[in-house]
């Protein structure tokens, strides 16, 4: 019987690039000055492939980009 790896899923999270995180931090500073709620980075599960990834609003990790479009910064599936 083959042994299946029991690695925790937490090690398999696709991280946002540092440039995107920096951009979100700058936008959050401007949003704070305008008394708006900050943009939050959360760990989500991709609705297409089930992988875990960091996101500031997208519902897919990028695995299914040809079937996903963006209108005004919002992900359309």
C-alpha cells in the first residue's frame, strides 16, 4: 500500500507577488484618508481548481484565465 503525503494545505498557498502587496498597501493608505474600508488580503480556495491562494478579491487563482475576464477590476467568471 502506497503512503499518501499528509502535508498540511497551509504550505500549498499561492502567495501574492511583493509588488501587488505594495500596491494594495498604497491603496489602503489612500482609502484610509478617504475614510473607506481597507482592501483585505485573504486566503481563498479557487472555485475552478480548489487550490489555496492569497487574494484581494479574485475567486480563481489564475489557473483558468482563458475563461475568466475582468471588467472595471472585478473578476467575471
